């Protein structure tokens, strides 16, 4: 089922369940362990999302799949960040699963390091070992590096417990550096990166 059909089906299910959108899913589906996605499904969703700038997407997904296996969720969204030694990142998107429903998510986080610039990114995040949909809401730490002027493409890995989140970013802006930080996923938008 394509992501557009899935999204349409989820909206219809939410309307039938009382107009609550994604939160109208049965409690059993929200607590179920998401099933894994095949690499081809991820590449297709990424190509639809990133469009013409997705040349390196298949390579990034294949590289992540070789290292961590098949993800059981992925997030499509957009984010903005800026830094001059210290920085912050803010984003929003939708997390997709095969069997446990789709969920709107927000992320934010601080960074500290040898980093300067600002960028806006379209982001696909591969999520590995997610035990339940709501388990995404926590902090994930890691090291991030960026080097591009006008446009760029890259990925990194963030972890918490046994869950691994791999953001694949296609950005526009000017950014150079390496930083240490974390991303905090929340069910509502907030300007507090901590």
C-alpha cells in the first residue's frame, strides 16, 4: 500500500472513530511492535518525498540496512537548524509503520561543537528496534557532521537503549562542522530544545 493510500485510510479510520485522526487508532495497534520495511519500500517512499535530489538516497538506505538491518518504522519530515559553536535543531514529520499506525512527531535538540552555519532539511529517519509506536518519544544522542554550501546530503545515527534512529538529510544552506548533541522526540511542538 503506498504512503498516500495508507494516509488516506488512516484519516478515514480516524474519522470513523470519532474524528480523532491518528489518535483514533485502537489501543492494540498503538501498542503493537511495528513490522519491518523492505529496502525497496523505503527507497520508493524516499524518492517520492525527496524528488529530484534523491540520487544518493538509495545508497544511504542500503548502507544503513547493511549495518542495522531492516527498520520497523520511518519518519518523513522537515527541519531547520543553526549553530555557531552551540546550536539547535527543530523539526516535524510523520512516523510510518506497517501495522501499528502512523503518528505525527516533533523533534528538537541542542548541539555543541565545532559547527557553524544554518540549514533547512527534508529528512527521512529510519527507526530500528522500535518496540511500540510511543517508544519513539525520548532523547537520542550521537555525533553529527555537516559539510555543504547551498546543498548537501548525508546521514548519521542516534541511539537510546536498543533503539537506533538514522536521520538521512537533504539540506539547503551553508553548514560546516562536527557537533555532539541529541534529538528529543515529542508528541507536541515545543521551542525548548532541552
